[in-house]
C-alpha cells in the first residue's frame, strides 16, 4: 500500500497540487474536525466509488490510518484503482504535527 505522510500532504496543499482528499470517517467525526477533504464514510466507499478520481492522486484519510487503509484496499482489489495513497497516521498525525489545538476525540 502506498502512503503519504502529513508533511507530504501539507506540501501538496501548499503547492496547490491537483489531488483529491477523501475522509472515510463517519459524518459526525468529520464535523468535529477535518482537513477539507470530501467525506465518504467507509461503509459507503464502494457505493460512492464514482466520486473518487481515477486520473489524479487520491489520498484516503481517517482518524489514525486504519479505516482509510481498509477503504484503499477495497478500491484497489475490487475496482482496480492504482492512484490511491493512505495518509499515514490520519488526522491524529496532522494534529500532532501542525494543529495541536485541533479538536479530535
């Protein structure tokens, strides 16, 4: 599985690179704090796969990286995606590195 660190993600954002960020946490979690990605909860990833780009890098993100890894594996194995990256450490890593005051649960 390919991964991106939070530093790599921040550089992509800062450089205004063309990529898609998908947050696979539940909506109530996304509402507490998010990185402005598109919210597609893990349970709906396969149903809403048409919303996930196939022609640019897609970073899958959750709280710690476990659910986004599961989503990534489903998309790769069942639909043949090759452009997916898991955000290593999830939003907890982002909070630790860049936003210590970010509310997380």
